[in-house]
C-alpha cells in the first residue's frame, strides 16, 4: 500500500505523528509533506523537530517541491490523508486552488477518484468552513474531524490520539487494535 500523508498547520499535529508511526510499523509506504506552518506547530506542540517526524516516513517532500511524484496523477497511490487539516488547506482543496504540493496532491487524489481523508481541526466552525466540508463530502472526501470519543474510556492523551488515528485506519481498511470498539467494551 502507498499512501500520501500531509501534516498542515492546525493544532493537534500529534495525530499526524501517530498515524505515521502506525503506518511505519505496518510497513506501509508513505509519501510525506509537512507544510511550513505545520513545522512551526510541530516544534511548539511536540517539542520536536520536523526532521524527527520526517524520519517516520518512507519518502519526504517539501511543500514547494514540484518535482515530487505526488503532484501527478500518473503516480499511482492508494490515497491520501491530511492530518491535521487546516481550514486554509480545506478551502484550497474545496476550491481547486493548488498552489502547493499538498493541495495539488489532494486535487490529484480527487480527480483520480482515490481515497482522500481529511482530519480538520478548528473550533468553532464558521459557515465557510462548514460549506467547504460539505462540498468536499459531496465529492466523496472522507471528513474525520479531530473529535475524540469517550465511550472507550480513555485513560491518557495517548488513548485519545489512538482513537482518532484508529478511525482513520478504519477508513483505510487497515487492521489495528488502537482503540476498543463498542462491542468489545460491552463484552468485557
Ligand atoms: C500555533 C498555530 C495554531 C494554529 N491552529 C490552527 C487550527 O487549529 N486550525 C486551523 O485551521 N488553522 C490553524 N492555524 C492557522 C494556519 O496554520 C494557517 O491558516 C496556515 O496558513 C495554514 O497553512 P497550511 O494549511 O498550508 O499549513 C494555526 C496557526 C498557528 C501558528
């Protein structure tokens, strides 16, 4: 499996890091792009450098690297996950405005009818954010808000992160045990 992963400039970059860890452990080939603002947020929220996150991926590209394979539909992938997805990147995709490699790769994923999963993070949401999400959902984009649940009784931040990442993996059809499902909780 080949997946494009992008981390954009929204709070909760930890979800992107965790997804990359799981994909690496499952030997899934990843093509990673981290936006300029995401780099700053990674340093702030994770007290780590962009390079440490990049080391989790199989292939890494800069957001302005127009030589990267992922800007072309001729490069076959199994889909793309943007986690977290900023409202700016969401707006760019919804409007076909592809002025960086992340936006172009998402545009390509859409036009090639491949799986595109966005993990938007903002609160509260204004009408523009909601309209952009609605437009993308109509186009078949899977919107997975960075919205934790508590029915699995998380005991740590890690449990909360694993829940959201687990829901992304569910949509990718990747088996995992990152969180306990409702029926598993019912029987224990
Ligand atoms: C510390 C910090 C936190 C931010 N958090 C969010 C956020 O949670 N959601 C969001 O949509 N934008 C957030 N932004 C604003 C975006 O980073 C900004 O709109 C940027 O242009 C997004 O560009 P990108 O999508 O190319 O990364 C944040 C910015 C900073 C500096």
